[in-house]
C-alpha cells in the first residue's frame, strides 16, 4: 500500500459530503475519491441484502481506483455492518463514529437526544454506545424520515424543513435534553435550522470530526499518512452530477473539486 494512494469515501447520496469536508480539513495533504450513489438513493426502503450489494459495488470500484483506505460516510451503512466488510479487501474500512464520548463530554445533565434515520434508530446502536459509556445517561432517540428527501431535494432554508425540524424536536424538547447528536451525515446540511429550533440551551454535536480523527489514527497506525501534498478532491456521483455539485458547493471548496459521473 502506498502513502500517496487516495482515500475512498462513500455514501448513498450527498450526505457524506459533510464528512468529506471534515476529512479534508483534518487531512489536507491527502487525495480523496468520494462516491455518492445518487442513482439508487435512498437506500432506506431497500432490503439489507440489496444495500450490502450496493455498498460492495462501491467498495469494489474504489478498490479498482487503488485507494489505501475507505470511509463509510453514512451512519445507516455503518450500523448495517462495517465489521462484516472488514478483511474483505487489503485496505482498512472506517465507519462513522457513534460520538458517545463527544455527547457525554458536552452534556451537563446527561439528557441526550439522537436524530437519525429510522433504520439507525431501530438498530439501537447509538443509544447502546452512549449507555455503554455512561449507564446513568438518559437517551431519547428520534427518527427523522422527512429530512433526507428534503436535503437531497435541495430544500434548504425552506418552510418544509423548518416544519419537519419542529415536529421532530418537539418530543426531545419536552424531555428536556441538553445535548443532541446528529447521527445521519445528511443532517449537518440543516444544522442551522436544528440549532435555531432548540436554542442555545441545547448543544448540537456532529460526529463527523470524530470520524475524521478516527481515520487519521488508522492511517498513522498503518504508516500511511502523507506528510506533504496539495490534496485533491474527486467527487463522483452515479446520477445527477449537477445537483450533487450544487450541494457540494455548500460545504466544499469548489476550486479544488473535480466532479464526474460514474457507472458501478
């Protein structure tokens, strides 16, 4: 494995771009290849077998591009089973951090809300991780099924987004949470609206920074960290490249991005 090989990043759509932003900030010398499977998003309604096949196809594509590590920039796909993928290729595979230590450090009263997809909430993974770290915490999971379609549809700063945020925030506000973790990589695109709804008394945590640090740690342990380089961003979508580029423009430096459409 070569130090100057790129890092692969994958997601079912555009949500993982928020993670790519954090990865690029933490590892500015590295080259990245991002794959968003916009032709087949959303993955949520599909069977586990189908989703595993899609993820395998993306990882095979990235393997063919000679990556030195793959980051699964999606909480749902991470929950589905990063462990089952490890060892399937020569490179390491890093999933999304569950952010347990982050939220516990930020929470004074240990009353923690979790915003995530229905699949992630139903898995119980994030609640279990928080309780494993502190069994005295109160954890309030909230599925937010309207968020991803609104974000993929570029409905930022819209009345529909604000209404959905208010709907999902209501039970968590009633529970008196003081900290909220965004356990879906799409949600940072509407973090401003989420923070506005909860107000200053609730700290909103995005675990993408922790995922970037996890990635850096793995690369260092493998002796694969680059110490120099300009760092490039190749952003690939399986459909709707123009839409993907517009959304990427909200979080990534446009002058550094090469956008392209690929077939898996």
